[in-house]
């Protein structure tokens, strides 16, 4: 078995995990500062993706914030990723397909 976790990063991950995805939330203290992927919901008030690029992650993903501005947020994310190629686009495909 391989063990993968997704966490908001407020607690350090225990040893022995095979894949760590950290998705921090604005206002929460980030304790897990390394892993396989960092996934930020964008835009979030008080969060600048540039603040995270020095952390020790293999992959950096931006995911458009859901809600009434989802389409505009997706455009912002695409533009940001084009201007900052360290970041890649992450989508919750089911939301774009209208599947709850």
C-alpha cells in the first residue's frame, strides 16, 4: 500500500507517508512546510502565492475559488500560471461539469 494524504498543513505530517498534499487556508498557521504538492485556492484574501514558492514542495498548484465568481477566478488562475510557470492549474472538474 501507498499512503497519500491531503491536509491543510496546520499539523505536521507523521513519518512514513508516501505522498503529502498541503492545501493551506488563509489565517491558519502552516506547520507542514514540505511535501509533494502544495495546492492553493486562488484568489484568497491575505494569500499571495509568491509567499509559498520558497517552500520545499515538488509541485505547486493553483485552484480557482468556487462560488459565483468561479469563471472569473479560473481566468485569474490561468493568467497567474502563465505569468508564473512554477505554478500549474488544478481544477475540480466535477464543478465545471455541474456535478455536485
